[in-house]
C-alpha cells in the first residue's frame, strides 16, 4: 500500500472516459439531454439570418449564382421550419434534441455547399 493513498473497493470518483455517465462525452452534454429545444431554434434562427445576408445579396445582384443562392436560401428556411415543427411535434427528450442537432448540422452543410458553389460560379470566369 502506498503511503498517503487510501484504498477502497468503491467505484472510481471520476467516471471512466467513454462511459454512459461521463459528462465530457459528446452525447452526454446537457444540450442533447435536458434542453427543451428552444436554444436550438434560437441558434438556428441566428445562423439562418447570418447566412441569408450574403445569399440575398447574391440574389439581388443577379447573375449565374443567383439561382444557387435562391435554392440555398429556400433550403435554409425550410430546414428552420422543419426544426420548429420537430420542436412542437416530437415528444420531449433525447430523440427531439438529436433531431434538432441533425437539422442544425444539415443547415451548416447546406449553407457551406451553397455559398461555396456561388463563389465557384462567380470566380470561374476570372480563372480563365
């Protein structure tokens, strides 16, 4: 026995990393376990407004990228509407929160892909 170290047969004071009770595990975060989902709607709304600013500018100026920007904007608003629907129709719990997280991640992918496509379309004539 080491000096100054108490031996015990009890469970460790800190949960084992990767266990279902580990608070640092991504799926054990409060936003995915105990939230009502309101914060997901607020953050998605802010994200949508920030993304719509350049997309509306692209649509307003017209050109080849305007159609892609319009589709991207429509998809973003559609996923935000889907999030509101999930928030009000799915029973509270981890399933609702996981669906909201998936919607938020899909919004990020849609926004990134749409804006990247717009940039490629606009910059393509400059490259040649």
